[in-house]
C-alpha cells in the first residue's frame, strides 16, 4: 500500500499538479473509461434487444455487467488514492473529502469517526468537503455529509 501511495505521489509530482481536478483526473481515468465501456455495452444490448437478437443482447449484457463490476473496483481504488493523497499531511482530526463521490465520502467519514471514537478524546473533527468544482451544478458533498451527521445524531459545529 505504501509503495502504491509513493508511486501515486511520484506520478502526481511529475504531472506538476495545479488543482484538485488534476488529482481527480489522474486517479479516476481508468474507472471512467471502464464506466464508458460498460455504458456502451449496455446500449448495444438495448439495441440488439429491439432488433430481436437475443444472443447478441445476452453477450453485451454479460460484458456490461463485468465492466460495471470492474468500474466499481477501479472507482474504489481511485477514491482511496485520492483520500490518501489529500490527507497525507493531516492528522486524525482533519478529513479532506475533496474529489470523492458522495458514497465514498460517507464511507471515509464513517471510518474516520470510528478511529477518533476509539481515541477517547473529546475534540472536534474538521471535515473538508469543498465547493463542488467537480460537480455538475451544485456541490453535493456538503449536504451529503450534513445529512449523514444529522441522521446519525452527530453534533454538527458550523
């Protein structure tokens, strides 16, 4: 794991990053490509279904399912790389969620809350969500995290 992080950091330094978008694009590239392949095969399956070609439909659906599964794995790996990179200089009381999807951010927050609860220290956890540069439209993470905290009856400091 440490070797993978060092490799990622080296790759990122070589790219001379200037923004959060760069880390996102580097880490998510394979996952996004796999998601596009899955979507393409899903569309082909629908096309062959309309034409009554069940064998081709079945073949493309099988490929699509495998691609969606692979994309999920690649997105999870990318999320971990992004999380590790964004938090490499933070202590356990600071969690930067920039570049994560909503579900990934919730999972990271759950994990961090479990960690700090085990420390038996009363201290605030700073959660950084960003302003949604990568979102299409309005930022998603601030509301997702706020709702998560409310649903789990965790006090939210502003």
